[in-house]
C-alpha cells in the first residue's frame, strides 16, 4: 500500500522528479542573483568606472556567476553567452592580446552596446574586465581614459547578457524543462531527457572544477603552472573552486529524490579541505601544496562516484555529451 | 496455421540475430577504420613523394604540387577523426599527427606581428630551423641534425605546452604555406618556393634546414599512419578492443560520434572561432582549408552510422550498420538521427560551397560578418541537434548504464582519452 501511494505521488508529479526542484530552488534564484549583481556592476561603472571603485561590485558579480556557470544548457549556450561571460581557460592568451588590442586602438566599438556585443569573447566578460581592474600595467587608468570606457562597456554588456539569461530561463527554458516529453516539446522528447540534461550539467561541472580549475594550475609534477590559475589576478582561484562546489551541491540536492548521504559527505570533505588551500593556488608549485591539491581532486572524484550512484542511478540517467568533450 | 505464424513471428522477435548483428556492426566499423587509415597512409605517401620532389627540385611548381598533395591527404584523414574519442588507442596517438592549434614560431620564422614568447608558452618563438642549438626547459638541445627523433622526442609538446606542435599535418601545412597574414581577409599563407631554394636564391634563411625539417615531419607522418593502419588490421589492437566487448564497442562508436559532433567540432573548432573572431581559430589556418576539414569531419561521423565509406579510389566499404541496429530498437530514433546527420552535411556543404566560391572561412569569422556567422552557426546548431539524437540512440540501445559500472565511457568521455 505504501508503495502504491508512492507510485501515485510520482505519477502525479508535474515533471520528472528533481527537475522541478532544480528549477525553483537552484536555477531561477541564481539567474536572478546574477542579473542583480551585474546590474549593480553596470550602475557602479556608469557612476565611476575607475578600477578601485569597480572591484567590489566585480567580485560580487563573479560570485553570482559561479552560481550559474555550470548550467551549460539553454540560455547559457544561446549566442555563446557562457563563453562571452567567462572565457576561461584561455589556452592561447587571447584575453591579454584582445584587451591590449582594444586599448591600443582605442576602438570606438565601446560606444555602442549593439556593436560591443559583436566583439571577440576574449575582449568581453569577466576575464577581460579582470585585466582592466587587476593588471597593474592597466588598472591605474583615470576616469577620462579609454580603459574606463571599455570597463563600462564590459559591465553593461555583462548586465545585458545576465538579463537575457534570467528572462529566458523564467519565461521560456524553465517551461521547456517542465514540459519535457509533452507534445510540442522538441527539445526534450521524454521527461527523462530533462533530468539527464541537468544531471549532465552536474557531472560536467564537477569534472571542470577538478580537471580545469585545479588541474590547469597543477600542470605536471615537473612543470607546475600556478600562473594558469583561474582569475588569479583578482585573487579568486580558490574561491571559484569553493563556490562552484557549493553551487553543484545545491544542484545535486535539488536533483536528489531520496537521501544522499555519500554525496553529502563527499561534498563536505571536499569543501573542508578546499578551505585550507592557497587563495590563488600558487603553492601547487611546492610539494605540500601540490599534494593537497591532488587530494582535493580525489575528493571531487569521490563526489563524482557518489553522485553517479545516488543520483544518476535513482534518476535512471547517465550523463550525456557535454561542451567540454574534445581536447 | 495461425498459431504457427504467431510462433514464427515470436521467434523472429526473440531471435538472437540482434546479438549477432552487433558483432557485424562492429566489424563494419573496424573495416571502415582500416580503409580510412589506409587511404590516409596512401595519400600521405603521395604527399611524401611530392615533398621529396620539392626539396630535390625547388620550384613554384613542385611547391604547388606538394600543397595539392597535402589537401588530398586531408580528405581521408579528416574522415577518421570520428574514431578518436571512443578509442583510447587512437586518442593517445592522434596528437602526433593532428595536434592544433600551434605556435608556429617554434618551428620557423614568423612575422613581427606574431610577437614572441608568451605567459602560456616561453618557446612560442624558438625557431628551430634558424637555431641548431638551444636550451629547452633547462636542457641543452643539439638540433644540428633535424631528424624525426628530434621532432618527436624533444620538440613536440616541448615544455609540456600543447601549442608546441612540432609534428603532423599542421606542422607540414605551415612549412608548405607559411603564416596566413591576411587576418580576416581572404587569402592563405604565401610562403615563397624560394624558402626551399639552394644557395643564393634561398629566402627566409636556412633553406636546407627547412627542407630537413619538412622531410622529417613527412617521414614521421607516414610512419605514424603505418602504425595506425596496423592497429585496425585483422588482429590489430584497436580492432580487437572494439570487437572484444560488444556493448562497449557500441559505446565507443557513439562516444566518438557525440564527442566529435558536440564538444570538439561544434564547440572548440567552430563556435569558439566565431566567438573569438580569430582567424587562427581556423582548423586548417595556413592553407585556408578549414571548410573542408569541417566537412570531412562531418562526413566521417555519417560514415560510421550509415556503415558506408567511399574510399579515395572510389571503391566502397560497407556492411551492417549501426543505423540498422538502432532501427531495430527504435525506428523513430534511427530516422531522426539519419535525418540529422544528413542535415548537418547539407549545412557543412553550404559552408564549403560558399568558401570555395570565394567567401573564405577567415572572412566568415570577421567581427560583425552576419552572413559568415550564420553559415557557421547553422552548421554548429545542426551538429548540436545530431548530438541529442546520438544520446537518444545510446538510450535506445540500452548501453547508457555502462558508465555506472566504472567504465570510462559516456559518463566521463574525457577520461577515455586523457
């Protein structure tokens, strides 16, 4: 009888278990927070675009981005927004080159938001702005300098994209996920596909933090690459690792349909260790620091296994292909 | 009579033919690999012969002949890229022959606009051709003789930087065409044939060393391809790996199709180039052959699903297809995937057509070039669409739970090739 009741509850559920919770409890609050944080950044820049004034709003906007950066489906993939907001890893040093090019040319493209939206992603978004705000060679610009106008243009462009993401999630893509498997839904042909898409975002996010955020600065034992740590100029490399794990834990909790003790324990163990690492992961170049980073990678691997068993199996899905497949 | 008919039908439905045909489908997949790598080898040998002629008798004609041989060699090779992501043997190897993008200043002279060493790569402007001895990661390197071993063991991925590409198609491409200095304007690299001339005619300096480098890279390409042909021959390790576990073999096919379609081609190679407006994001940037490189990648994906490959000599390799296997499981999923693969070829065909008619791929990448962006993004969207259908085929075949059993397959495709 109890089984029957459970079955009826599931049958009556409007969307696949977990999807509804992920949308309401995890995604929509986070897209709204990113919209608000970038609005603040754009407004601050409008009033005073100098580096020291902008830094605090910049850090808040980046924090908010970490709340949604793993949602590589729908609105974030549209128009390449995820790349335009956070172009990293930048394996060929394109941000440095592109920002230097814009500055050298005093490119008038900053005057028009429409035109600026067409600029290379390496000249837009959080990492281009990081150069302006934290690279000592640039960050001393004055209110009338071109760099100030560029910072304003980037801030405004970030807010434009954040607004579009939030609107499209609320007005369109949430419904696309919710109506998975219903007639007329060409994106998700079964309700399971919606769950799979969110599950893929979870597993891909874990892999990205392990292999890229940690793995890139770690390099090899003989050739560590601390200079490749994400957002190290802004001092956020480790913070991004922590915030991404917290956001992914949020998503995991929303997707879970039953108790997930292993997943909870694995996230807690990873976050506990992460809190002890170097803020910009610079010490991966030393034996002890590298050792700790390796253990953190192993703890993220433990999360991956726990998530596969406690969430993937329960949902009956495995991860699909993701945007970071390939080399 | 009626019961007999029912029994026959029931028997047909329950027949183990499905299990048997999995093996046949995998054999077709391996046969296409063997043929496509053999075609790659045959055309690479033709390229090698043309390179030998260029070095022996440098002229505008012999340089042009070598370039044409390179372009032909790319046609079968690009169709093998679908074998990369599902097959560790291929993926561990492919960086030797098709690594990209490269910091070409490692190899030879470059324009002043290239800049020098970077944060990412302190050997970005090493210029081995001009420097017989140099220090690399604290080690003194004697490059007075440029040999395949030097390229392979010392220079390739030097200092653990992937952009230090010293071998393979793209190193050879750079040595045949030179840098494309036209930005997002039309035009390929314009290396003069005199870069290989002897005596006073030599331009760019060190023509003999340049010839040595080109020959060494060409020798390596041939020997690397010979090795891969062996892996797919009867009894070869790659063929055995695919045939030994049928479900894992099917996952290998689908992983290769999906990872190439989505993360690699749609994402890394096409969308990123549009988003960066960077002509160096062209896959074949020196030769301006990127439209073909994309087209034949797409063709390779289609080949393995339809179980049919048209060889370089026009003969056809075909057999029981993955398509028929998926159709048995779910005809709708199969029909949709076939349609998606064909649609992708139409989109890639339009891009190729426009490029060949003069609207070159570098111009498509220009900031604000809406027609170019539309051509590329239509192909990207078609590739994304077919990826969704590939995922549905995985589910239809019921091989999607393999990942949970600790296999590095669909749930963690990166692990397969890292």
